[in-house]
C-alpha cells in the first residue's frame, strides 16, 4: 500500500513538473498557426499551408503575446498576427508588422519546435 501511495505521489509531482515546462503562449501559437493555415488555403496557397507546423516554423512571441511572428518554409514565408482586445488574433497591418520586426520586445521563441532561451 505504501509503495502505491509513493508511486502516486511521484506521478503527480512529475506531471506538475512537465506542465511547468509548457509555454503560457501555447494556445495562442496554436490558434495563430491554425488561422494562418486557413488563410493560406483560402488564398490558393494550400501547398504552402501544408508546410506550416510548429516543428517547421520559427515562432516569436513579442510584447507579452501582443504579436506572434511566424516564419517557415523553403521561401521563408512570414506572417505576423496582432492580439485584439477580445483576445483573438488578426493579421497585423504593415505598420504593425514594422513595429513588431523592429521595436517589439521578444518574450518567447521557438525554432523548429525547440524553445530558444535568451
């Protein structure tokens, strides 16, 4: 009985440690990738959309999640999304893209599925 209780405690601790390793931006990144794939598919870019995946993209989260910047594919396709007041993400305007690329603060980065620490 003690062994089972000890094993249960170890499992709970390991699950907690695993959850701590996840980014607080996971849901936002997944949402933006899905939106970008859908946008590309509706714009006759389905072949490019097939390449987009967290494991094939460079992802930057800027200004505490206000912007998400994706780069992927053979041609280094880029898209930048801005967080709206309702929490959804929309494609950034050219002015917002310039800000995100040049002035926004980098908070989180992934390169082909691997977290980059700064």
